[in-house]
């Protein structure tokens, strides 16, 4: 079963930055995301959703399987390169369509409702986490100034995530209260 985590950020770009980092961690097999969606509330209060990773993943898988299938079919007709190109294009389109049809993990209505509760000029990252190596991932999340606003995590897990996300904010506040003495 996947865990839902929603993290709000004071900046409209911070959710994007964290998702990019999580994509890198996913490639390193430190986290496995079922779905991820970003909601950005602009200065006038309008909420915009950014497409989830499900479609990107399905497109990638479609391109790879289409390329393999196309190469095999192309080899039968003595033109594997044409089969590779055609198979990749068809597989990618099919994968994208499949991904968009299967994108039911996090409800768009739920995302919009939470997005409307954000302050103007801010963002939120909605994650469905299937599997995670918590120690390594939490270490990588330091420096992101976010606040957990909803989750299905246990109280202890949520508190740990909050602590990691707030470290950067506390360090910045400490510098403001104790300015460096010029030499």
C-alpha cells in the first residue's frame, strides 16, 4: 500500500525542485513513487496542476517496449531501423495515452481542493510513495523548506519528515538572530 504525503512550499518553484530531486532518487532506487502531482497557486489565487509522473513513466515504458517490438517486427521485414523508429513512436504514444487513462492514483478534485487552501504564490507536492529507503531519502531532503500538510504516515514518520524539512528554515532563522560579527 502506498503512503500519501502532501508537502506545501512558500515558493511556487520549490515543489518542482523537490520532485526533480525525487526523480533522481527514484533512478537510484531509493524511492518508488506511484504518483506525483504539483499544484501551484499563482499570485491571483488560480490553481494550476502539473501532470503526474505516471504519464512520464508510462510514456518511457511505451517507448522502450515499442522500440523492442518494432525492431523485432522490422527484422522480420529486413529493416530493423525502420521498425525501431516506428515502434518507438507508436509505443511512446500508446504509453502516454495509457498513462493518462490510468492516472487515477491521486484525485484531481482532492488536489484542487488542497491547492485552493494554499497561499497565493506558493506550491504543493502530492506524492504517493510505494517504497522508500527512509534514511537515505530523508538525508537528501534536507534543504527543502516545506511543511507536511496531509499524510497517511504514522505520527512518528510525519514528525521525522517535518524535522528534516524544517532544518533549512531553522538554520536561516538562526543566522538572522545571530548575525556574523565582522572582523
